[in-house]
C-alpha cells in the first residue's frame, strides 16, 4: 500500500490539498442539479476532457490563415460550404457608421486637450501567437507590440514625462475589448491619440505591421475606406461600442485520433480521471477547485457509475442558445475571474442580440481530412460580455445538449447559487472576436441566420 501510495503522488497531493481546504472551512462539492438529466450531465473534469481532446491545431491554423489574408471579418466566408452561413461584407457595416460613432465635437477655437488628434485602428491578430491583449511584464502581448511602435508618434511633452519616469517611449492604446491568451481577433478596434499634427495614418499602419508580420496586421483597404481614421478626441473604442460579435469553432470530428470516447464517462472510479492521463491543466485556482472535487468525493460514485453521453446535437445547442436572444439577463454564473464588485447587480447584465449555432466544414487539406473538418460554429452578439463568459456559455450549452436538458436549461442556470453549476470554460483556441459595432445592431448582418428551426 505504501509503495502504491508513493507511485500515486498526484493523487496524494490532491488529498492534502482537499484536507487543507477543509481546514480553511471550504468544502468543494458537485453542484446539486435537481432536473431528471442530472445523472447524465458531465462533471467539470469530464467536460474538460471532452473539450480539450479535440484537433484544436487545425482550428488554430485556420484562424492563422484568416489573419494572414488581411480580409478581416469577411474572411469567414470560407465556412459557407453548408449553405447555412450567409456571406457578409462586415467591413462595409463597420464603415457605414463612421458618421454617427465618432461623436464629432467641433474643435475650432479649442485649446489644450481639445487639440489632440485621435486615431482609430482596426487590426487583426492570431491568438495562438500571443499571451492575450493586455500588456503584462515578460509576456508577448498584443497591446505591448502595438504600443511600442506608437511611441514614435507621441508628442514631446509626453516623451519628456516618460523619460523623467524612466519609462520606455511607448504610446497608449485603448481597446474595444481585451481578449484572453489564444483568442483571435479579425477586426479588433483600438485608439491612440497625440498632440502632434504631422502624424500620418499610413505611418502608423506601417509601424504596427512591422511589429509581428503575419501574426499582427492593421487591415488595409482602399483610400476611401481607410481602416485607420482620424477621429474626434471624444471617441473611445470601448465606451462607444454598441455590440460585439464573437465566433466559436468547435471540432466535431476527432481528427487524428486525439479523442478516445471510450474514456468518456464510462468509469466508476476516480482513478480513471488522474491528472497524469490528460493533456491539459486548469487555468487558475478557481477552476482547479471546481474539478478537484472529482477525486475522492463521496458523491463521485453516483455521478460516474452512470454511462454518460459521448456526443451532442448541434441543433440542440442552437435551441438552447436561441432562448437567450432578445433578453437582458445576469450572466454572473457564466463569468470567471470577475471582481467581487462586478458579481452582482447591473455590471453582470448583458443583452444578447443574437445567439445561434450550426454545423460547417472547416477547410483543411491533408490525407486524413479530405473535404474539410466537421465543426460546430457558434455566433454570439451582445452589447457586452463578461470575463470568459463566451467560453463558459458554449461549454455549458454543449454539456446540457449532451445531457438532453430542456431548451430553457441555460435560462434556469442563471438562477444557480454558485458558478460550479456551469461548465469550465471551453478552450480559447476556438474563440474569435469578429468585429465591434458602433451603430444599432441589425439581424440581417449576422453570419448564422436561419438554421431551419
């Protein structure tokens, strides 16, 4: 027994960790679902297994090709093989709102801060090449790469202030929405201002494009549809935005045999879910706590003794998501890593304009994947999104669809008592920020429209 215990160091470590949690008065247990499909519902660790054991490299490569193409959101038209996606030149929709979204405040006879010049920058970047948007010490972030070349265009006064504080000569870029590590953006919007009058749009474009060729790109268009525009100083890419569009690609095929469905939910022993047998790691302590309950918990036998479903219906996911359309709801159960002040009240409320799912073929050419990879595409449009909300929402919708839950399952989870009621976040590799809107949302401009339901 001693020898066996020594060999099972990871399991022993979890026992110690669980004991420590109990000493601190924290006991992590399964959320007590009471609906008829509660025994068919995947646990947190089982959801992680199902989500992460997918051919994500093919999705990452696909997004990389979209960024390299320099076509922005319109490049998603390559997913139209099923006929269920409607091709849209979303770039036209973006530029059609220039007259209303820039808040043109007259600057004649103004002095001081009113004389500054603000530039709007629309760019795309490959999520798999960066550690997210937000600048962090020692990490390769998009914001860090964007702000460094912008330092060439700051005014003398700011340059002197940075020098006095022994700070690097960099610009400051505000952004419409910060993306996590691994998340791609096709038409991210950021802004930069300076008091210099000699700065040209073309110079900014060239400088940023030189930062990470092929991975970070300022989108280029014709002269009368410039993607870098001199705008009013009142413009802010985040506060002025009226909606954001996210797109998620989830592989339905097992690609190169990375998924072993025989392991999914067919074990009545927690030993089968040992950390050494899976190729992912929790993203933070909160998620580690939510999945650590799967080892040695008294209720595990009840959850694991029943053979769990191994597949789900894309149509069912679509039905679940469509229940959210046209509603202003609190999505705090679907958020992660939020501050306590943003866990209650209006800060957690989001209005979902559009939520649809459909199947498609991901263009991918190799001997093992002739004709493309079968994927599920999810399109979500809302006025705002909480931290990791999109990924948790998609993972939970897949889990509920596999369990055969009612169509209003996601709505019922809004009233849950803790976030363990929802699934751990889906992998960031499948997520893409498509674009940001500054005029009223129009349903006809969506990518996924009617799905026959």
